[in-house]
C-alpha cells in the first residue's frame, strides 16, 4: 500500500503530540513502585495511541475531529481498556470479595493481568493506524448544512417512536416484567418473556433507539427556537431522572446525552475543545460514579468499593480466564460456527442445518454458569484468545479501521442528507460494541434495528402522504 507524503507529515505531528503525553506520563511514574508501573505502562501506551490519532486528524482537518466514528470508537475503547487497570491500581493491586469472581479466584500476578491490557493496546494501535490511513476526508461540521426531512417523514418518526413507548409499557403490564430493571430487583426480567415476544421486543427497543437519535437530530437542528430547545432539555433531564429514581440501567441516559453532544457538534457552532472535554468527562464520571454508588451498600471499605466488579472488569475477567485455559492447554475445541457467529446471527436458526453458537453462551456453558442468570459480554480480546491470538488482535483492529475509514469517506460525500447523518450518528454511539461484543456484532444491529427503522419510516411517510393527497380540496384553495 502506497502512503502519500501528506499522511507522513500529519503522522509526524501526531507522533510529537503523543510523545509529549507519553513523556509527561513517564515523569509522573517516577514515584511508583515496580508493580504499579507494570499496570501504568499499558495505560500510558493506550492514551498515547488515542492522543496521537486525535492529533493527526486534528492537524489534517484543521478542526477537532468531533463527529468522527473512528475517533469516537477509539476513545471509548481506550476507556474500556484503561478503567479496569485504574481500578486495580487504586485498590492497591488486590482483588476483594466484590471483584470479578474469576479474577478473585485466580488472583493473577500483576504482569499476567497486564497482559490482557497489552493485547488491547495492540488492537487499538492497529485500529488507529489503519483508520488514519484509510480516512481521507475531514469530519463534518456545522458549515455542511443538513437538509430537513419532509413533514410526513417527521410525523412518521414521532408516531413510530410514541408507538414504541406504548408497546414497551404494554409488554410490561401484560407480562409483569420490567424492561428497565434495577440491579437489585427481584422481579421478573426480560428473559422471562416468551421467546418470540422477547426477540420482537428486543428489536423494537432497538428500533426505538434509532428513532430517538432521529428526534435528537431534528430538535438540535431547531434549537434556535426556544420551544424546541426547551423540549430537548426537558427530555434529557427526564432521561437522567428516571435512571436515578429507579436505579436502573444507565445506558439509555448515556446514549441520549452522547447523541445530543455529537449532534450539537455536527449541526451547531461547535463547542470549544476544553468545553467538550469537560462535558464528556462529566458524562463518563457521572456514569461511573452512578455504578459505584449503586453498589456502595454492598461494602464497608473504600478498597472493596474501588475493586468492585463491573462490565469493564468483567471483560478482563473473561479474557484472562480464557488466556489461562489456553496457556495450560485446558481450552476445549471451539465449535466452528462460533467463528462465524456475527454472520450467522443474521439467519434464523430454523433455516440452518446446524446449531448456531453464540460466544457468550458458549463461555457460560464452559464455566458452568449457563441458566444461572449470570451473563458476560465476550469481547474482542476473548475472540482473539480462542482464535489466532495476538496476530488476530492486529487483524481485527486493521479490518475495523478499514471499515470505519470507508464508512467515514462515504458519509463525507453525503453530509447534507438526513438519513446518512442519522446512520453515522447512530453508528458512533454503538461503535463501542466492536470491542465490548465482537468486531462484526453491529451487522445484526444494522439489519435488525437501523434498516427496519428506515423502512418503517418510509412506509408510514408514504401512507401519510397518501392520506393527505385524499383530502378534499375546497374551492379557492390550493393543495400543498
């Protein structure tokens, strides 16, 4: 592959920025002991890779790359990789009764635990490098005006979103389940729904998220008008209040706030970098502190609270568990269909002459936890552990960087169109699943969530247009 000289020039700028961050971090590590440094070094590497990518693209675009799927994915992935390391460091490099049960049982040496992070750093480097090379065009900003969808399209989006909310409430009432359960709830969970209803409900909720993003885009584009501006603010506050009151899952509120911030940076005069950093840090800190506060009643020591298990730590636990089994030769043979799980997820089981194997279900079966109510996300590092190892981490990062770079270049040619902008915004928000679940997991989300939302809006819009065309035209008036 030929890399032009322009990329080399921008890469050198990024390397200088990353080098400065690395130097400052190394200076700060002087006071740490040898084991602490083992944990901090991968953090430094991950941060340096992230800062370098942002610096390269910032210099190339002459603008901060706010509305950028690759940058967003790298930053969120870096958070997933660094947070368990920071937890481990702040808890005094110990595991407690509240830590991930697998890590507490293994009680791994510091260097062994850090190996998981180094695999993640390798993946992030491959992803960032490939994305920087493939991504040719600058991130879209407010000067690229967004065409407003037709009135019938807007009405269809609103009606479908309201219908989704009504459906969710009806399912909760009829089946006595809680689709936004508390983490301490003993009530019926979504898994208790009949299988078909469970599958349909999951897809409808996913379609609702697409429609919610569409409404956020529409409201942000109209925030010059006080009524729409306050509608958006009240909606955002209600999202946060509901989560805090019921102590339920925080994803919905975080998705909403992130979508609002991204939409603002795309459609309005961008906020200053420092302001964006403070807002982003507040959202992240609020989500993390919420999780911390939610489980604080389970511990009476700060050390236990700091080491408490969460989805970030749980992904390290899965990867470390599988690494240990692989190194000891105890890892069982992997069903061939598991390697194609993301593709097979698109096909109904009834059409296949063999059983589909979901990686998370396979892992639960492996550790004897299937059917116990326990669940773990598999994660891209675990995928590589049961695959080609570190080489696969590089390959997966490169493939994802190429795909996201290609999608970005496509969007840069369609920045004025509503649906491409909505897809790009939605993809930014869900991009973290490429680390949290699996590299191609989002294929299912696109096929079963985004595309149905698009088709439904187009159908309802056509019906609305058809209904309007049937309205009688009175004398002296003109149909519009």
